[in-house]
């Protein structure tokens, strides 16, 4: 782990044996309610969910009350800013089949089915800005220099140097930088 630039409040890290958690140098974590003028509603939580998961964070990144949860791979580039109360997760976390979420109730034995929880990597390029209260879901690639508007739900790839916003996030315009 690189030398952190600034940590305000408690940051929760979860890394089971075998998992990889890499945080580059000069990253900042704001994790206390009054450490961000937009108000934070939880501490930063960075979680590798199993022994095969990876979280790789580049250098000079900033996080405010972020939750990052990886079952496979989440890769975040250099100089990425992630606004207050964002969530980034590469997994569904639960089955979409209601019977698999409550197998005992439906009289199923867990070996009668193959659980259908899906996980696919997330890649976030360099110099990306992600606005507060955004959710980034599995299988997304966000290109370098992209901006994600506040409150967005990102379920599709975002090309470099573009602005996406909304639920679901959609193209707004090019940033004008390249």
C-alpha cells in the first residue's frame, strides 16, 4: 500500500487471505460526517469479498464516504476523484431468483441449484470525476477523463472525455478535453 496523503475518520478495509488490495500513493479518504461540505452518510469501506477478488487503486485519488466492494476485480486509475456517498460494486451480491434468496422457505436444498449471482470487473480510467451519490455497477468501463454526474446509476460503458449522467446514466456531451 502506498503512503496515504490524508485520512479523516475511520476507513474500513476488508481483505481475506489471497485477495489483492492495492492503494497507490497520495490517496485521500474522507470518512467522517463533517469532513465534506456535502455531508457524508457513512465511512469509507473498501472490501474484497472473497480470496480471489482484487481492488487496485491508482495514485493521487480522492474518496469521500465511498463503498467499493469487489468479488472479482475493480481497477481505478490515477487522479480519480469520487464524490460523497458513492458505491462501486462488481457483483449483484444476491440472486435475482427469489427462491434462491430464501431456499429454506421454498423447500429447496442449496445443492439443488447453482446460485446465479453474477460478478464482472469494473475499470475506471485516469482523471475521472464521479459525482456524489453515484452507483457504478458490474461490467462497466469508464474511459479516462470522463465525468459522471451526481446521482447517476452507471450500467454501461462510458467513453473517454465524455459526460454521462442520469438513471440509467446516458451520454450528455463531450468534455472538450482530450
